[in-house]
């Protein structure tokens, strides 16, 4: 997001979890949770996911339970782009 008043987050990393990976330690949920732990206040993660394998609505519920915010950017051919960010403390 740009600079100035009303800025909610700055994208600091990207995560593509559209591909199938073997092993439970590389599941989309584990990979996402691991990435969220690295975000500070006002920092966001640009996330690309396969809505059939890991529904955006499920991601939204999960991240909100962890204290993060969710913003859907686009959806095309079952692939979703969204931002998950840690809100600033004064909001």
C-alpha cells in the first residue's frame, strides 16, 4: 500500500501456496502460520492460494482468530490473491 494517511500495512513478503507439496510440515496451513509469526505491526503478507484446496474464507477466519486482518484483492480461475496483515496498535 502507498504512503500517507490511512495506510494500513506495508507488504514485506509474498507467499504462493497454490502448489501441492508432500509432507505435513509443508501444508498450506503450517506454511501460512509460520509466515504470519514473522509479521510486525503494520506489515502485510501478499498471499496467492488455490481457492479449491485452501478456501479464502477459511484463510480469513483463521487469520482473524490469530489477530490479523484479511483483504481480498482478486480471484480468477480459482486462484485468489489477498493480503494478510497485522494491524497497527493504535487502530
